[in-house]
C-alpha cells in the first residue's frame, strides 16, 4: 500500500497475483531451472506479489518442457484465472519455447505477459552452468509472435531476478497489468449531456463498446428529481455533508449550497453503486448552476480522490486517461486544460480547471465559487469549486480519443513536472514544464486532439503506453520517449 502525505490509497488491497512459467530445456543444465524458479519466487515475494506456479511435485523442478507439463500448467492457470493479473515467464536456461507458447495458448488468460531471461556469468561458461537464456529469449518471443500472444520484455535483454533492474521492471509490469485488467469490462457513467459549446469532447460510444468499455447514461433531470425527493435529514445526505466538511474548508460557503452538494453526491454515489459504474464524467456548464444552484466540482474532486476518477464536461475519453494513470500509479488523477503559455518559456505552460482536482494535487485548497460563469448565472449559484495551486511534483499526462472516421482508439502520453513558479490566478492551476513542449503542442494541434489532458503526480507514462499499445491495441504517441524504452 502506498502512503502519500498521511493519506492511503488502498489500490493493492486485492494483492496482485502472477502466473509463473519456468522455462527449461533438458540438454541445458536443468539444475538452473530449479534455482531459477526459487530466485524468481523470491523476487515476486519481495514485490509482495502472490504466485500461481507448478510445484516440483507437479513437473520437473516446477518448470515446463513437455506437452504434458504445458497442459498441466495451463490447467492450473485456468483454475486460478480470476486471480491471475499477469504472467511472468522466467528463462533460467534456454527454455523450451514451444512449451511456453503452448502453456499460454492453452490457458487463454488474455493477460499481460513478461519475458525475463537470466544472464550468464562469464566465469561459468562451461557445460555445467552455461544458460544460453540470452538466445532462448529470442526463440520464446518468436514463438509467442507466431501464436499471436502479446508480450512485454524487460529493459535489459537479460536481468537477474534479484537485480534492481528487474525489480523496477516488475513494478512497471504490475502497473501495465493493473491498467489492462482495469479496462476489462469497464463501465463508465455519463451524467448529463455534453454541453453544447464543447464539441471537442464528442466521442464514439460504439468504438468504446468494441473495446469492452460500456457507457451508462444518467439524465440530469433524473438526478434533480431524485434530489428533490430527498429530505435534508436523509442518512445518505447527512453522511455526505459530513464528508464534504471534513474534506475541504468550506466556512465561507452558504449552508444551503453545502446541502445541495451533499444531496448531489449522495444521489451519484447510489447510482454508481447500483449500476456498477467505476468512473464518471459529469455535465456542468451551465445546467446544474442554472437549474440547481451549485457546481459539482467538490463532489467530483472527492470521487477522484477516492480513485473513482471523475471528469467534467462529460469528457468520457478524458476520464479514461485519468483512469489509466490512476491504475498505473495507485494515486488520484485530474483532468486539466492545456490553458495558457507561461511567459516566454517554450517548455512551460499553465494547466488549469475551474476546479475539481483531487486534494492530492494541491499545496493547499479551499472551497469557493466558480468565477468564470458567476457573472452569467450569479455567484450564489456557483459555489462548490475547490481552488488552489498545484504542488511542485513530477507528473505524467495522457489523452485518449476515439478516431471516429478510422474506427479506432488513439492517444498520447508523456512526462514532465509541475513547478513552483509563481502564478496568481483563480481555480485550480499550476505551471507545468515538459521537454520540447512545442513539439507536443504541434502534435496535439496537427492531429486534432482535445484541449483536455489527464494528469497524475507520478512517472507512469511508459506503463500506460505499453498497456494501450501492446494489449489494448490503441495507436499511441509517446512524447520524448526515453532511449531504450520498450
């Protein structure tokens, strides 16, 4: 469980489980399969990951080499398919490539796969200890490609299970698994209609459905009707009101506005639970303000803080980016506008929203009113924003989009940092610095991407890119991809 500034996000409450395939080929030193299996089990245990693997009683050294051992391992995986988040293939020697591919085909888990090969020791290159896993990894990958099974590889071609390089790669792979599995049969809530002025957040439900992502809609009239029937002393409303007051300073906000927010939050919570919706996008401008008298920002901020990502302006594909980053890092995401230049620095910009950013993003924050539309609908109808400056921290960004004319998903990812540069403005905002940002902005504009971007205070762009391209099959651009990155 990761802990950030005294707050816990229990994203590892359901402990991750990996299936383990130990490769072996008999005319190589098979005692290496025995020690290699033990080394990999220790590495996975050190990462607090449970393992499903053959025992030495079920196959020679608990490895797979024969067709029978492949079938036995596949049956074990199928029995545990609801637990297994991904599969690690370890090659302590050359390995029997067909047995590895057959195991994965027969198990049909459709989860990410990581191929690891243990390096040879130049001092132990005699027949008794030479591994040849350097070569065997290529054969295993070749067979998986022939079988049509997607797989990931380690940063270095060979890495010892107890090395810091493999520990980092295992953490990266676990993030890939969380993203891929978190998008499986995902249900997203669209609360209200797209605001008329925001053509930019149009998307294709049918393309998302083809990717296993379903959209559950809820009309604002239904939300307002349920709120109207809810009494002020309703248990759910009172519980939400207490949560709001605990979450954010609200001493300058009228009690009537706080009660409205509490009822809105209670209704949304109940609907999401009843419909098994995991994340949401909410209509704001300007129906809620005109017809109900608050903005939904605080309610949405609280959901995102609880890892139930919520985006404004019914930006469904925007909240998918938030969700991917949150799954990778285990921390809250926000949806921001690429909003302003910052002076004359070409690699800096202002990211902003009105704001519904989660508490995790702020140096300090409070509840306020929405200054942009207050002049149109009245200040008294715009309470509920959470405002403050974003704290200086590393950041990853992501944007997905449905390419409706091509019938596919596409997107971009990258990394930068929020700075401590001075910024005197309203809403939730921060200065971001991204290497070669003008190149990124050209890419966004030339390819017609939206002005919204998901952000997360972490370095997980690589995991999002791997999950989206290799396992979800989406077309992605990785801005300033590091040399040697998979």
